[in-house]
C-alpha cells in the first residue's frame, strides 16, 4: 500500500488516485534563464523516480513538467547579453535537456512552455475577474488574496503571517501587499501579447495553473516541486485555481528538500553554487558514469531531507557503484556449472522484491531501497562462491536491472573501474569545484596493486597479520578494496 507525505495535510496518506490505476502528475520545471544547478537536478530526479515507481506498480502515468520561458529574469538576462528573450529561453532550455540526459532523467510525457499557452492563461484570468477574485489596474491584473479564505493552508500560515519577511511584488497601487500579478503590462522592448487588458505578459503563478489544468484537468492527483516553491508559488496556484474552478486543485502535494554544500546552504553569495555541468566538467569519468554516480548519491538521502553535497559523498557513491558493477561482471562469467546457490538465490530474490516494495511504498524511501539492494549484492556475492548456474546468474542480473530501473541505476553495459577523483576543499586551495587544480588522482597502476595484494597474501600465509593489515590499510587509502576469499586468496577492486 503506497503512502505519500502530503504537504497539504502534513502527514503520510495512502495514494488513492481519482481514477483506478491512473496517475496525473505535474511538477514545476525550470525558468530557463541560466544553467541548471544541483537543486534543479535533485527535483528532476525525485519526480523521475516517482514516475518510474508508479509505472513499476502498474499505474498509467501522465507526467507534465513545464518550462517557464517568459519571466523577469529571462528579460534581464536578454538585456545583459543583447539578445531576445526567446533566444535566451531557447539556449537554456536546450542546456537543461542536455543536463537531464546526462543524469538519465527521461523527458516528461508533456513539457509545455508558458508562451505556448497564452490563450489558456488569458481565459483563466478572465474567469477570476468575473468571479470577483481579480482586479484590473491600468493594464495589469492582480489576484486579490483576501477573496480566497483558504489562502495559506499549504504553508500552514495565515495571510497576515505570510506577509512578514515575504518577498512580494512592490506596487503601492495594489489593494493589499500580498496581492500578486496575473498579468503585467509590457514595457518597451519586452515580449508582449494582446489581451483584453492591453499588451502584456502573464505572471509566473498563473502560468502553471493554466498549463496543468490544460493537460491534466481541473483536479489531478500529484503536484510537486522543491520546498522553496511551497510559498508563494504553490500557495498562489492553489488560490487562483480553486477560486476559478470551484474544485480542489491537486490532491497530493510533494516537495523535495534543499541541497547543501559541505553542510552549508547552496548559494551564489557563499561561492558554493555549482551547476550540473560544472560537476561533469570537473570529473574525468565517462559522462554516463558521472550521471549514474550523481543519481546514486542523491538517492541515498530521502527526498524530503536536506541533501549535503561534497566530494567525499561522490567518492562514496562511485565506490558503491564499483561494487555493484564488479558483481555484474562476475555474473556474466559464472565459474563452472555448480548450482548449490540456486535455491538460496530464489529465496533472496523474493526477500529483495518484498523489501524493495516496502521501502518505496513508504513515501518513496530510496535510501532504504538502496540498502536492500546492497544487502542483496552481498548475498549474491556469497552465493557465487558456492556456485550459481548460468540461468541463476542471469536471473540475479535481471533482478538488479529491473529494480535498478526504478532508481535509474544499473542500466549501463560498460563501467570503468578507474580511481575516484578526489577534490580538495575549495577553501584549502582557493579554487572552485570545476577547477582542474583541485583534482588529485591516484597513481597506483593495476600492476602496483596486484604486487601489494601478493605481498599481503604471503604475509597472511606466514601469519604476519600486522603486516597484512598495514598493506590493506594502505590500499584502502588509495581507494582499493581487498576482499578475502574462504580459500585464503584475495581479490581486489578499485
């Protein structure tokens, strides 16, 4: 029984879709005026996994993720670069799509642009004016917050409390400081469309209401985005949508947590603000490996919790994936035709399937799901030692692939077991994360490692366990894992 934490109610609720086995889901996309950062990556990944798991459970999912391609920030960037707003929006929209591809985030079923829905936006604004929820003001149109008694129910605060410390659009002509723009009259040189109130462009909040209603209906199942969107964006969406239709807007509200850098909130002012492509640029791994490493790292923290990004966390993710892909390589080369482990494998497969589903049914608990996959990896490694048939090896590999698909993991046919790149703390070397001077790469060759392992095996044979431990510790410091087998031999992997 799948339970989702609903921001609106403040508790976990059983997912009960409007239509049996059908989910309609909307997640707020990016405003395309700059390259996407780690916060955008996390939000996209969270809803990618949610969509995958719902389909894994047999739901027919319609997933909509929008692009805001007309906005004050886009206009400002266009002015700075001497380009049109359309050129800026197109440039960064394509960049976002490239970043998502590298992360293994599949496109949404529908990816609407705000500029493609101007007629829908105008109709929605007209309804709000007719119902007394909006007013005209010299070519602008504002939503009057006090006309909607439920305002603040998502963020759990009253309208007067929300005003304190909130960033609101400054306009002394408004009836109330909390009233927000539905339509803005255009200034010279700005993008503009004809409307009953004169040439202008839509406000940010009304865009998402119009696009979601157009593609999913007046009431749909799941609406989501980052926690920073709870107020004012999602609060305003609820107010204007419910006021216009007289119906509940979205039934479940899902929000992912913030990203931190070395336990500090990511921000440009602190100099720890990294775009997705900067992470790829500083990495010497193949692009698809970097993407899967980032996915693994982000999914080891529950989506509602803060995510702390550091070079060490990426290193740990890479090492963990090395362990999985090393096993997949061994499963392709089973030793002999022994099958003593086949029956225990089937029991382990059943245990994993049940444990994985329990984890994901508990508000998409990916850290627990990954822990269960790690446990299964250990079981399969042990069963390989006592013997698995070729058919059993194939079954184990398919189980990893099918469950990994939900998380976007274990889908690569090739994996490089190269050393993980270590990046020193930026403040220690005075450079940014994407600066090549910040990288330190292990110089041990495979021959060097094997020589050390042979020395350790000889030390163990002589029962010189002190020396054996010293060699193991040295190899560990070089990101080399040594595994001892029951027959007394050792194998290693980076």
